[in-house]
C-alpha cells in the first residue's frame, strides 16, 4: 500500500508539473503527459519494478482478476463487476469469472448454513457445571 501511495503522489506531482499540457486520460499508468502507456510499456515497467523491489513478476492484467475476485467475494453482483471491468456484456464477465462466481456462491451457502443449520458452540463450564466468567 505504501508503494501505491508513493505512486499516487508521483502521479499528482506529474499532473501539476504539466499543467494544461496534461492529458487527463483516466488511466493509472500514463506517460509523462498523462496519455495512456502502451500495454507493453506497462509490462516492461512492472518487470523492472518487481526486480528493483525483489518481488515476483506480476502481469498487470492480474490486477483485473484480483479486482474481480475481491468484488465477487465481497458480494458484488455480475452487473457491477462487469461495469467495473469495462465489459460490454455481463455474459462476458460471467464466462471469464465463472469459477469465482461458483466459489463465492459456495462461500455464501456455507455462511447461511453456519447461521441457520449448524449448532452453536456451547460455552465452557467448570467441573461442577457452572459457567465461568471466561465463558461469557
């Protein structure tokens, strides 16, 4: 998170230095004037960044998959995830992330089962059958 904060500061400084020459592209990874980087530039930059910080190589596209999985597991619906990813059709998102949807559904089913069907754990008691303060 600290590295993202540093990147954000650098990004904002770059934007201020460029003033009216800044191209507000809306992209996270940009050239010095704010225009979008070519995808190969991002991949190259990520490789160098990983080496500098002794991190494993991460393909930038993995960030999309991470975002999608976090959204699904936090309860977001396919329409919201699809919109966030910029897919033209929700079915595209559903096809690509079917395994996340299935896992999130399984997690939701387990939560319901825990809440309704499974017996709650009984509080601890001492040898006389009297509840201790620690049980409360």
